[in-house]
C-alpha cells in the first residue's frame, strides 16, 4: 500500500486525493488533522533526501508518496497517477512561507 501525506488546503494534495479515492492501493494521511501524523511526516521530510530540493525552494513537500519498499517520491506519475494539470502547474506548491497555497 502506498502512503500519501498531504493536507486539504494544498491544491496538489486535493488533485492527488481525488485520483486515489476508492483505490485500495493508497492510504491518505491528512497531516493537519493529527499531530502524530504531522510528526511522522516531519521525521520523514527531515531525514529523506527526496525532500532536499523542495526544502531548498521553501516548499513543504506535499503530497509525498511512500512506496511499500520505503522509496519516497513527490511525483504522482511515479506511483501510477496523473501528473499535475497545467492549471496546478501554474501555481507554486505549498510553501513554508504560506505562498502558493
């Protein structure tokens, strides 16, 4: 099962969540709904190199996908989902400074 970390206020997350609804191969974790989930995500983000370029840009790094083998990716096409639409590509990802959300 593929874990997906995200938040409802993130447009990229909403786009992904819509694609995985009803798909038993994915489980969605709303990191804003539970401090334990947020902590789990932050531990992953702080220690996994897949997040480095996103952190350098000031992005939060969601949605994040964790495959069963532990590989982490932030690209939906790598887990069999559609890439972000042109509308979403025009916006910045959710950033730590609050821009783009």
